C-alpha cells in the first residue's frame, strides 16, 4: 500500500535517491565508463580530434565536414585549454550531466506525481535515463530537450523556447523540431488569449530569439560566420544519412528484428533487450499523444501537461521514422520517451490503471536491462587496465597489438587509418587522418585531399578493421596506394601495410573484400 498510496519523499530526498541510483549505475559500469575502445577508437576520439583541427585553423563545416552544432566543440575547446586534451575533462562533463539529469527527474516528478510508485519507476529504468559514457554533443541535446519540457510543464513556455534553442546549437536535429513545436505552442496560446497584443507575443518569443541570436553571434565570432551558418542547420547531416536520396530503415529494422536468428534467440532478444520496452512505450506514447492533442483541441486551450505529452510523442515518431540512424541510437531519446509515458499515465489514466501501467512499465523495463547487465559483467571479466591502454579498460588483444604498432612508429612514420581520428592524442608517434570521421559521405573534397596526402606521406599504414573501414575500402585512390604497399601483419583489429617492408617480411594477400574485391 505504501507504494500505491504513499507519498514520495521531499524534493531534496527525491533528488538524492535518484542521484544515488545514477551514481550506482556508473560505478557498476566502471569498465564501460573508462572503456579504452570508446575513448580511443570510437566517437569520443573523433570529437576530441576536432580540437586539433581548430588548432590547424580549419573551419568546421567549410574546410572540414562536420554535421553537429558548434556549441559542444566550443565547450570542449575551453575545457581542453584549461585542463589539457584527453578523456578526463570530458569525464568531468559526464559527471555534471549526471547531476543535472538527476535534478531534472526530481523536479519533473513534482509535476507528475508525488507517489512512491512514480519515483520507483524512474529508479528502476535508470539505464534508459542515463547514458553511461555518453557522446558529449548528445548529452547537451538530452539536457536541452528535457529541461525545455520541464519549463513548459511549469507554464514557462518562453523559458522552454530559450533552453530548446541551446540544443539546436549542439546537434541540429530533434531540438529544431522541439523548438518549432514550442514556437507553435506560444503562438497558439497567444492567439487564444484574450490579450492578443503584439507586445505580448514579442515578450513571449524574446527569450528564445535572444538566446538564438547571442549563441549564433558568439559562435560566429569564434568559429567564423560561414562555419556557424553551415552547422546551424541539418544539411550536412541529411547529406550523410540520405545522400542516396532514399529513406533507409535498416538500422531501425535491425533493432526491431535482427535477421537470421532462431526462435529461441528472438524470445530471449525481446525479453532481455530494450526493444520490447521501446516498442510498448512508443505505442503508448503515440496513443497518449493523440489523446492529449484531441483534449487541447476540444477545450480550445493549450495545456502545458498535455502539450508535453504530445511533444514527446511527435519527437519519438519523428525519431523513429526519420532520424533513427546508428546502432543503439534510441538511448539518446529514451529519457524523453520515459518522461512522456510517465506524465501521460499520470494525467490520462484512472488511478487503478495508473498502478497497472506503472507496474507494467517497471517490469518490462527491468527485464529489458538484462542484456546491458550481461555486457557490463563481461566488461568486468574480459577488459583490464594497463599502461599501454592509457589505464583504460581494454580487451587483452589490444595490448600486444598496440605494442607492435608503437614499436614500428618509433622508427617509421605511421598513419592509423581508423574511423576514430583522435588516436594520435593518446599515441603521439602515430598519425591520424586530418578529418572528423573516416567515412564515405562524411568527406568534403578538402578532407579527401588531406587524407590522401597523409596516406602518400606515410611509411607505414595501419588499417583499423575493428569495424568495416568503409572509406578505406571504397576510395579508389586509397586502395591504389595500399596495393602499392606490402601487407605484412593481419591481427584481430589491424592490418599493417609497409611502403618499404623489412627484408625479412613476407607480403600477405589482403583477404578482405574491398570495392575491387580480394587482392
């Protein structure tokens, strides 16, 4: 009965309970939080490399392909100037994000319900609400969208618009959509108000417009006007994801139903992974979003609570239909789904149904964490820290592989052709491509020229084959350079090519499939 009818603790206690649950998740996920792969050979490395590109006076979005906003780059640059480049300043950002996320959920629950069951729901789905080792630009997206919804819930649509604008300068995707929805809400609320004075409308839009102008002007002053314009809109992102001109749902389909598995696998997959929670929450959110919109139309009055549910539903549908790109990308917007579902249950369901839906939300959410728990346990068992991996948790194969590459780099000019372009920050004797990502459709002509110049100047080229190196495989000029070299080593994660191999070396056949086929 306490969980059903009792009241949750006060806001400070509630904040501390959520904060402790978030901290516990990060502590339990320590090897992932300090993952060698994520920091050195994944997106965090690419984002770090942007600071080196700025030092070379390259203009992002103009001289170099870059599809996110400039605000996270600026924050990173300031932190690196103060504390040095590396993962520690960004871990500091992750901790700040954790605290702010705990603050959001404690404040959000005050407007949803003060019952224990809602607090329990937040705590039990913590892995969906807090991204362990997040990609920093998307942390800003999460915070801006969630706090914008919180301000709207408080009846402060003008402040919500201003906060949402911040997300537009982090990653110009769903924050742009939310900003547009908030603008429509403000306009509709003004139109249906007894006071339709232009001065009132201007005052309500002023915080958002002023925030946008100040951020655009400040980022233009630092990065240049052309970079600010190029990154303020999602044109480069659209070019990357939809360069073929067709909608590609392969990532979403793989998440919903990975092909080629047995019935036993599918039963386990739909129980222990987030997919069932995501599907049920999305469907529930769509239904509640439609109900909320219909209610506002019938009453002819924009209501903050109904609007938040409707906006969460629209954002989720847009994400699923248009923007789901990349493995596991749902984790970015899962907090918005959870917020919309919890609020929708509190305002649209009768008390008996609230309890049933919350218990279902909790039970499905708990089951859906089993795969993540298993991955975390595997990380504890199979990854270890060592000086050669910069005291980050790495699989044992990385140590000897990197030791050999570093030995070669002590006497030769080595270029690491990895999609993670910031490897050189951790291993200064190893060069990296002078670009953001080493991916097709994420290259401007000037990017490709710099990459080819780096390849031609290298004595040894190391291919990172942890993931398919699409650019290296498909670029004819890069392939021509590699065919003129000698492949001496093929390990689990790397291939090593020599321009002038040691006399004792034997050239191997490249058995990997490239655009030209096996060599």
